[in-house]
C-alpha cells in the first residue's frame, strides 16, 4: 500500500513509473526534479 494512492490505480502508477525510468535511461539521467507547482508559476517567478 502507498499512502494517498487510490485503490485500483496501481497499474497506472506502475506504467507511468516505468515510462519515466525508460525516458531517464534513454537520456542517461539518474535523477529528476518533481515540481508541485505548474509551469506558469515558474515563468511568473522567472520574469518578476
């Protein structure tokens, strides 16, 4: 069990995780940055 994960969504999370891992492998990256804000906020902060 993963806290906060709805029952029945396990297959979607697994598939998404595998996609991220494959993309990271393709680009030879060993880390990613996850943002809880959206792109618009980043653009706003960058331009202020």
